[in-house]
C-alpha cells in the first residue's frame, strides 16, 4: 500500500540513525529515486525549539524530549487522519492545535517508505537542494541563527512556550527523583542512628561499671548503688582494708563474674569475647546471624558491665565495637535496600568506627581502625558514612559527659618535645612491646587450645571457668595497690605528670608522686619492682581471661601492661640523667608510659596507623606523635616476625572462613582442580512439580540450589526464596493449593525467585583470580560454567567453588606456593637435576603426598608441579574428577 506524500511525520522519524539501523547500527539503504534530504533544511530547528551547541544531553533528558515529541506528533497525526488524510503537509500540521515539532536530523539516505514518498512505476525525481523533503514540517518564517558546528546531536532543549503542565509523566519523573533522594538519605539516617545508639549504649555501660565496681570498696549512705565519684564525700563509707573489706571485694567481684558468665553461657554464647574476629569475618563475606542478633545485643551489654565491674583483667573497648555492629544489624531491617548483604556490610563498617569512637572518644581513630583492621572492602561511600557515625557517637558522648569530664579517656598535657637521645629509648620500648605482644599471643592461643580439649570441657564448663579465673584474678590483685583499682584509673595515673595543675588524686596513693603531688617520687627499687610485678600479674591474668565465656576485650589490659613497662623505663632514664646529665632538662616518665602502652598494644593487635590516631586522641597530646609512630611500627615488625596478630589467630582457632591477603602465595592451579562437581540441582527441563519442589526442600538442608534448564545454567535459588514460592502458592489458591501440587513448575514461574546474577567463571580460570574474587567482593560461591563435550554453548554448569572449600585447600597446602616453599626451588632446578628431582620432591612434600607419588597415583597435591603429574581428564570432554572430601 502506497503512502501519500502528505502524511504526518511518524514517531520512527524521531529515532537516531543508530536506533533505526537495520540490525548493526547502520542506516537503511535508500530506495531507488529517493535522494538525500537537504542538510540545510533538515537541520533547522522548528519554532519554539532551541538548538544548543553545548554538551550532549543526558539519557534522561533525551528520553523526555522524545516522549514529548512523540506525544505532539500523535496529536498531529490524529488530526490529519480525521480530515481524510489528504492535503498538504502544512494543512496537516495546521490542523493541530499544538506547537509544531521537527524531527531529529535525518540520515543522509533513508528508505523510500520511511520518507513517505509514493510508490509508483516511475521513480520520483530527487528534490532540489533548497527544497524541503515531503516528510518535514514546513520551514518557519523566522528561523533563529544557525549554528554551523554542533558539539553533538541531538542537541535540542524544550522552549519556554513548548513546556506543558505537570502531567502524569512529569509527576512520575519528579516522584522518581524524590524516591532516589530518599534512598540516598536512608544511609545517612542509619549512620547517625548507629552512632547515637552506640554512644548511648557505651554511656550506659560506663555508668553501670562505675556504680557496680564502687560497691566492692564501699557504699554510699545517701544513695544506693552510687559510685564513689558521685557520692558526697561525707556519705561514703569504706569497707576497710581488713577482713571485711577483703571478703566484700573478693565475694562481690566473684558474684559479678559468675552472673556475667551465666548470662552469656545460657542465653547468648556468641556474646563471649571481644567480637572483633567475628566482625572481621562478617565483613569478609561470611554470614553469621547469631553474632549480630538482638539476643546477643541484650546479653552483651549487661554481661560486659558485670565482667568489667568484677575487676577481671579485661576491657570494654572491643566489645563496644560488637555492640555497635549489633545495632547496625537491627537498624538495617528498617529499610528494604539494606537487606542486601553488600549494603549491610557498609553499615557494619560504619558501626565498627562508631564503636571505637564510643570506647575511646576517638572518631578519627575509629574510622582508621575500621579501614585498617576490620573491613575487607572500604570504598569512598563507606568512608563518609563511617566518619558520620563516628562523629555522631563522639558528639553524643560529649553531650552526655559534659564539659567537666571531657571526651578523651586519658587526657594529659605535655608541652615539652622529646630530645633526640630519647628516641633510642622509644625504639627499645617498641622492641619490648613487640616481644611482649608475641609472647601474649603465643601463650593465649596455647591456653585456648587447652580449654577446647574434650577432657578439659568435661570437668570445667564455661561458667565454672569464668568464676575460677575471676577468683584467681581478685586474689592476686588484692595485695598490690596498682592491681586493686580499675585498669582505667591506674592507666590515667601512669600517664599523668606530677605537677600542681594536674591534681594529686590516685597518683599519690600509688606512690608515683610526692605527698603534695608537685614532684615525681624517687625511683626507688620498691616502686620499680611494684610496677614490674603489676605489669607481669596483669599480663598473666589477661592470658587466662581473654577468650573465656564472658564479654572481654584486651585493649585496656594491653595498655596497662605497656604503661607499667614505659613508666619503669621513664624512671630509669630520669635516674640516669640525674647522675650523668646527658640531657638538658628533666625526663617525663608519663611520656614513656604512653609510648610503652602504644607499643604493647601494637605488638598484640598488629595495628599501626589507627593505633597512633587512637593514642593521639586518647591522650590529647600531639607533641609526641613521632615516638608513637616509631614504637608502634617497630612493635609490629618484631611481632610479625614471630606470629600473627591476636584477632587473626582467633579467626583460625575458631575455624572462621576468612581469607587473608596472601601476598607470599602464588597459585598455579585451576578452579576445576578443587571444584565441587556433585551438586544437587533443580532442573526445570524435567518439569518438576510443586510437590517435587517441596520434597527437595525436605530432603536436603542446603541454603540454596543451582537452577539449570537441561544443561544450561540459569542461576541460584536460595532456600528462603523457594519456601516463599510455596507459601505464596498456598496463600493465593487456599484450598485449591493441594490440587496444584501436581502442576509443573515452569521456568517463567521460577525466574522471579532465582538469582541469575551470581558470579560465574570458566573452570580453567586460575585460582589466583578466584582468590581475588573471594577477597575483594566478599562472595561465598563461584559457579563454574563453560562448554562441555561437543556442545558449543558456554553456559553449562560444571561445578561450584565455595569459599570454605578454597580456604581449606589453601590452608592444607593442596593449592598455592609460598615464597619459602622448597618446591619452588625444585621446579626451577628440575631441568638441571633430571631424575633426582623425584627423590628431592618426596623429601620436601608431606608424607601422604609423597606416598601417592611413590605409588604413581596423582593427587591434588601433585598438581603443584604439573610436569610430574599423570595425565588428567579434560573437563571440556565431559570427564571430571570427584570432589575431594
């Protein structure tokens, strides 16, 4: 059917040449007798349209323009068709009561049917150069100034007289913008809420600790359970130093520790410990719902207050990070977008920063701690949210404490800088801190392994263990003044100087300053021995306490041990300087206590940048930033040469699937070498029924199932989603659901419940690439797909690689070469040594692998040297090895 030359412009004319292309993005070939449209005419903008030479329009703006143009052209087309379809183009467009709109610039050659030319036996002559094509809108009488060169096309904007009122489409666009803004605002709201909840929880725990711990030393006559600092001095009554004071101190402390252990052991076992190893594992991509549940949060807070107030050798700083993460988990359920694991990890990283900010009053240190120690992935968006949560926590905490108490925990003031010779002493403190930290990690891990033995757990459960350790701690702490008080009070006294401006509270009682508090006490042998004994006793107590069935951190005990060590070193330097005068001015032992505290904490936890920031904010002293950096760095170097950090060791001890940054490992194996091939899949090509789907869920307890269509991989269906499908069927059909049990489950019905965007890799991909995917993306599974046999398709499911499987193979040595592995040397020297390489290989490999080589049976260990392995079955030919145990 021939079109008339007077037709209205169609919506197809509004498409760009690439949109009208015939398959490959090229314009359609011109019909015979149809010439190119005049560029001078087609490029002229119509009336009411402003042609700009600026940058390209965004996709959203271009889409709005096209919708607007199509709407106007449809009105014109309907008006012209109602008039019989004849007449000129001017008449057709004049019938419209809307502004005229020209099409976008037409390509150089367009098909004749698209141009609206009449089809006849005789081809129409091409139009003149100045003539407008038959499909164009008439040229306006007054055209604007022409722009010769456009920066891009289409470069149109709606004129002021062409803008319509707020119709339905405009309201949808505006609503979409508000919805996008609301989605972005949800993250900031949750970050502020997490910081506020964390600071309120920390303040409540701090008040409870001071009130409960004061009852071990006395009581307030005017107010029950009032702390010694809030009770009027005249109303405070001491238990005394005699038998009554001893029994009340030991008895009340043991009861508090027993109560904390009962809460944790009976109601929330995941509330034990500091929680930082669990938080690191969660941020590494492993789901641990019990760790961040509301029950864990409810038990963690009172349990932490009781264990700290009992006088045990532990701190509340690490558990406060766990408390903040629990708040983040609970708040993530408010908004739907944070039900995604990736979004939730962003909140958990921000919560870790808020927890450290609450514990120490150090927002910058909290952000750096989350970046350096806890988080595996820390993009810029997470950085801003973590900083927001940390600042909010510090702000709320400062409002609660008021201007008199201050934000920092151990605020001191030193205005004298360190002398060059003192840096030698600071470096030695770093070495000592690294050695003490390595020794602590070694002994605590050995003690943890002993407690995990069945024989030990058969006779001593978690409650009895905590009660006995609390009793031993209180008995060993009672004789000495340095160990009798709370750790934070003694640490503050060790950090402070002796002058009239800083007061003379507990420092005089401990013997650190003179009776008037204006001068340092002489460095007598008794004082030095008291500090050494206090540090050693507290170190032994912390080795026994950390890792038991009660909320316990190790920041404050480590700082305590380092402060005692540093104070002894400072007094020794002061005594030497008084005899030999090798330094001008006096020596400040409190500075050495701060540097020693940072060194020991760095030797235990192996953190550097965040620890320096925490110590600077903790003490409020910026004068000694270089000694802090130097001692922490040296402590980490010394400690790393002996063992790992305490949190990494506990991740290994507890068997958490956490992938460390294996910088000294080289992978020569493929994913198909360790992939799991015996998979339970849901094949929709077999037309499973609803009853079969229900039987599948009852027969297997897996968290999800791969979905395939014949040999083609579709995606991964989580167990919860399949259960939701069955529940929806019952809810929709009611009594008829039983009759639908025999109906097949089609692919169309299953697709909304299937995650088709799971990570896919080819079976021949390197394990090094899989390690990067697991580490950087935080994934738990990788599905291995590819061609199989003579099937040319590339989406055949051949196996699955889980993070646990990869981690097990890496830790057992089945995959990966280390730089100090003798097999690397063997591979490089194999060509020179010839047949002797087999004997040398058997000596270097483990016994089981060496025996398999001797028997001629290749194992996964033999894949370490492919040249010596027996021929393997090719995965692409359809033969795969069975999955190892």
